[in-house]
C-alpha cells in the first residue's frame, strides 16, 4: 500500500507502508506515526501528532491528539481516547460483555496513562489524568487522577 498511503495521508509517517493496512473512511492527523503490521479499520478517527505502535488493531474508534498507543494494542469499536493519553504495550479494550446486552464502549480521559498488558472492560470510563497499573483488569470506572491496579483494578492504598 506504499503509494496509496502516501497519497491518502501525505503528512503521516508509516514506518513500513507496505506492511500496514488502513481501510477506507479513516482520518489520521498530520504528524502521526504508524508502526508495522498495524491494521486501522474503517471509520477510525486519529488526531494529530499521535504514535500508533506496531502490531496494533485499531477498530472504528476515536483517538484525540498526541495520543500514544504502544505496540500490540487492540482498540475496539466505539472506544474514545482523549488527547495526550498514553496506552502501554499490549493493552486490550473490550465492548461486549458476552451476556447478550448492548455493546458499551470504554472512554479514556485526557492525559490518563494505562499500563502495559491491561484489559479495559466494556463501558468503563477512566478519568482524566488517572494511572492504571500494568497488568490491571479494569472493571469499574476510575476517578480522575486516581491510581488503580490489580485484577480487579482497585485504588491503591496510600
Ligand atoms: C502502578 C504503578 C504506577 C505504581 O508505581 P509506584 O507508585 O512506583 O509503586 P511501587 O513500584 O512503589 O509499588 C507499590 C506497591 O504496589 C505494587 N504494584 C506496583 N505496580 C503494580 C501493578 N501494576 N499491579 C499490582 N501491584 C503493583 C508493588 O508490588 C508494591 O507493593 P508492595 O508495597 O506490597 O511491595 C506502576 O507500578 C505501574 O504499574 N506502572 C505502569 C508501567 C507501564 O506499564 N508502563 C508502560 C510503558 S513501558
């Protein structure tokens, strides 16, 4: 997809454009960088100055500006990730509880940081500036600025 990506996204840097797939109806802001073996699905909206790592699967989600998604993340449809959020390697978001109800979509607030290997359950809202410890399973909303960790993720005792 080398030539096609350069034509569609002249201000985006693809580390190896022949090993990236960007489906139709995708917006990517200028200055964003995209790693190798990453798939960006139709409808995704990615802001300016973002870093999307390698081996990522970005569904029809909305990412703000200056968002970092490290290697090996799975970002499900309907997720909203606000400006300046950092998502560590191997993070998974989910949107289906597999209990027959409607899909519900995680939201990660501005400048929150999500540690590597974490799982964000359907509909969970992570507040602005919060920190999720590595390897957490986040089952409940996280207040702004809180530090949570563990499975299930709970606020760290002082
Ligand atoms: C949660 C975190 C922010 C806490 O950092 P910290 O305040 O320096 O905490 P400490 O390392 O002093 O650990 C404090 C306690 O929490 C525990 N702890 C730390 N991180 C933990 C985690 N992710 N899950 C479970 N327990 C954790 C420690 O074992 C320690 O427990 P103890 O007092 O019983 O020994 C940090 O450990 C973390 O997970 N950061 C994310 C790292 C990451 O994924 N980076 C991605 C880019 S490389």
